[in-house]
C-alpha cells in the first residue's frame, strides 16, 4: 500500500476521507437550509429542535475542519504508525495477530485493522520490535510483545 509523501495517507485512505468530506458538506448544506427555515419563536419543542440543529451544525463544522486538516497535513502525532504499516503482536497466551494500520477504519476488509489513534495504535507509537506494550480494551488492560513492524508497501 503506497502512502502519500506529503502526509502519510494511503491513496485509499485519502479517497475515503474525501468521500466523507463530500458527504459531510452535503449534510452541512441541508442542515443550514433546515436551520434557516426554523421560526425563532414557538414552544419548548420548537426550541429543542432548533438547539439540536445548531449542535448538529457545530459537529459537522468541527468534523469538516478535522478532515481538511488531515488531508492537508496528515495526522497530528508524527510518532503514530504510518497508514498501511503492519504490526505483528504476540499475546501472553502465545497467540499472534498481524494487524494493518489504517487511517480510516473499514478500508481494509481483508485483515485485522487498527487505527493509529486507537488505544492500541497509540501504545505502538514510537515502539520497536521486542518491546512489550500495554493498552486498554473493553475487557480491560491487555499486554502484548511486538514481534514485527513493517512499513507501508
């Protein structure tokens, strides 16, 4: 998987982020139209609906800005593993798992994926083969040893 030299995103991740950006801008446009049509008066239910529209618009604005920044500059933490890297971990029970680092979840359906900014991805940041890492999962803290780290193909 090739990555863009300018920001460490694979072409697949860049494409998925660009699609999300288009969808968010369409939602933003529809939300702005709906907000403009609301009467500022009305009962408590109307005011609650107006507040919900405003919160949605604020969330859309934040997510759009976040995606634009990622597309332009890459992810903010330079120590995070690059999009497309693969990592093999050995767990305490002796089992091993190879994971692919993905900037955008869901882009690699053919293997286990971890996002660079997830608890596991953050635990891997700046680490080397042979080091032991600990990270939180929904079932509690997990320990693993890094067996291999391969850069993006």
